[in-house]
């Protein structure tokens, strides 16, 4: 079992009473190469181990920056600069597929990053600076901002990977606004009208709805996560109160968290999820900063999980955790078409299911809203045992078969219909996938002869060869991103059969991770490389076994209600979705943690 000292750097021992909680949760990461404020980044589509930072200024001077840096979970690396240096710009996307837009003075200029360099693309319709973005490169948002000092715009624009179109207008137009989420489920909060505001609004892909205000009214703050599980941190209360405050959003209201940033700052940027966030850059009391901080929900493997806070009262510290027994699967709405060997993508409340079946293979696509499935646009090519990646409005389907031979066909979903994409280099079925529509990963699989170790990377149009798996396999679970992927389980060539091997991808090569406790194939996965979930599969027989991964070891948790193989999954570790499977099954199950927390006390030595 890992010791807490190995995670946070100090020994622990039990005390006979609990301290009064006051602070918690953020830890220092390595500094950026260039300290700056008013920058932008990949946002919520980025992760704590794969984030992008670009633009900004060397506060308090007027110099604008074109610098771009990539974060791999340990260090920042300078890469090719933007074409136009600017500050107060907006951004969204992933480390290998991002969009930069707007900036000061107000502009419509837009650039796309492909993981190597920036290219100027179609401009926005409304000039703006001091704006915010959300989403991915093929389904993003530009939200409010300043269109000409001191005039504000309430306009939202939607980007589809090529051009901008008008979206719904925000109720409260403001500058230095913050945002998180995806194009069809975004959250906008904080900012400034003529005064600083705590106003929060939710976007459903068409219109904005007012929600509950931030508890700490502020501007120039950052955020990460989703519309139903967001985190906001830092910011400015004019004229000169630089904030460390952290708040969590649950889809309805904000809760002030005892955790605080170590560096009080405004005009910073964020990335990641509510339980694995990243804060970087900003204005720290009148001086630009390069400081990076990581927010994590830590756990003790095999004992506790969801350690969200380390509280401190000046003498002792307390560890807040949730018992593993509280993590469980609950019944969701059934698929309209029962099927096995299907694929999926998205999040628990906005999921996509496609393909599957046996004889014949299916083209059917269904969309999940958190309670019910409805029909979506059909695949162009009927297939089962295919791979999937992306979101409900920007999905990707690839490989599979409809009887021999295996397929190379790739299709892209825009929320309504599927269109042909670039073909895989290696035809295969039972392939695993990870990432987004414009930065996907396909790995392993079967060509009707033997398991494969081939990995391919997709950039939104073309598949290219990546680093090979160390262990050739098919029917494994995939999750994570193109630069931080995870492969677990699968069928390994005889005499091994069901495999327990886990491998981690860094964007170039695979390295061994911790083995599953239950070896299996036809298994499903969800989450990111450092917070993953594996569930279902074939031992044989079919199993409902579920395990959580913390980046090093797997821990067995509550099983699926219905044991099954050839299942699809999506979501994050603490909010996953399982659907379909052997039978064929129409069953859908939702994974979440609902238990009460407890306090465990520790001291620093």
C-alpha cells in the first residue's frame, strides 16, 4: 500500500481527536518557462497531465506574448509560438488540437494549434477581448467579452472546426469572464460589468439559463471541469484583493471549499476536472507569475478514495475521505436497441452509443441525456467490435467489422449525422479508443489472424502511426487522451488468454502500468490515465467486476448490477456510464459516489 508520505511528502500518524479544518488540496507543480497574465489555454478539454498555455502579457507591462507551452504533468515545454501575440484572449481544445480567438484590442482573429504549429483560420463574427471559451476544436464556444472599450457584448459564437456561427446570448454581458465545459453544456461565471459580478449561467447548446451566483464575487478567475462538476479558483476582487479561493459547482450551486491556492492571483488559466485540476500563470499582486499548482482528489489504494481535502489548523492536519463502499452502480435508462460489441463516447449525462449487434451488425446511434436514450443519426457503415472516441456532439467511430474482413473505415459525428473521415492504416476489429474527435488514439485489435499491438493517432482528418503496445491484444479497455492514454486488459495470444496488463501512453510510447486484479477481455473503460475505471468483460464467464486506477494501482470496487462482456463505457472515474453488452443487453448503469465523508487525522513530522 502506498504511504501518504509518498503522495504528499510527509509522514502520517493517527491522533485521538480531529482538528478544526481550515485549508486543503492544492500542491505545487513545476513553473512555466514564461510567467504571464491574461493568457489562455486548452481549458476543460485539457487535462492535468496534458495542458496547453498560450498568449498573455508580461504584466504589468504592455508587451503581449505569443509564447506557447505544453504541460505533461511534470514539466512545461516551450513549443511553436502563435502567429499573433495577444492578451485577454480566449481558448479551448486539447494539447494537440486547440483554438485561440479574440484578444485585446478587440479582434476577430482565430488560430488553430495541431500539436506542432499554429495556423490562422476563419475569423469570428464579433470582435472581442477579455472573453472566455469552452469546448473542443471542432465544437467550441466564444462567450461574451468586450467588443470595444467600454462596450460589452453578450454574443456567443459556436465554432465547428471551420467557421463561427451565432449562438445564444448571455443574460449578463461582461468582460474578464470565465467558462468551462463543452459546447452543449457550458458554464460561464464571474467577470465584470461596471462592477464585479458573481453571476453564473448554463448553456445547453442553444440558450443560456441563469443559475446560482459564486459565493465569492470576483473577476479574472479560472475554472475546470464540467457543467455538473466544475471547479473555480483564484481571481480578483478590485481594486487589489488577489484571490486564492476555490469553489465547487454541482450543476446547481457553488460550495466554497476549504482548499485554497498557495499563490493568490488573478488573470490565470486552468485545465482538467473537478477532482484533477491545474492552475497556471496569472497576476500575483501586480507581478506576473509562472507558478503552477495541481488540485487532486487523493486516495490510499485498497482502503479509501476521494481524499478531497487536507485541512490544517496550524498544528495538525486532517484527511477527508469517502469509504469505497459508497461507490456503486445504479440503473439508468435502457437502450432502445439491445446490442453487444458496440462503442460509445461522451460523459454520463451526454453520451453516445453506436454500432454493435452480431448478425447483422448495426448502424443505429443513440444519444443519452442522463436518463433516457433517443435515436441519433445512423452510421454510414454497419459494424460491430468498433472503436470510439470524442463527445456526444463530436464523436468518432473507427474500425470494426460486419463479418470478415476487418474495416479501416472512420466516421465523424456532429450531433446529428455521421460523415466519412480518414481511414485507419491497419484494418482491425475489437480496437480500443481514447481522446477526442480531432485528437484520437486507436490501439490494439484483431485482424482475424492474431491480436495486434499497432497504435494510430488521428488529427481530425488523418491517422498516423504511433508507438506500439508492448503486449499485442484485442478487446481491451481504452480511456484518456491522445497524449495520456490508458490500455487495460484484453485478449492476449494463447496460452495467456484473458489479460490483466495495463499500459500508459505519453503521446510517443507505451509504458507498463499496474495490472488489473481481474484479468479479462471485452472489458470497458472510462476516465483519464491517472483516474480510470475498468468494468465488465469476459474472464470467462462474463463478469461485473469494477476497478479504479489511480495512475499506479487498480482497486476493486462495487460490481456492475448485470455481469456482461462486449460492453461499452464512457465518462469519468467518479461519474461513468456502462451500456449494452452480451445477451444482447439494453441495460444502462451509472457509476457514482454517494457516501458520507469521514475525517482521519494526521500530523506532520
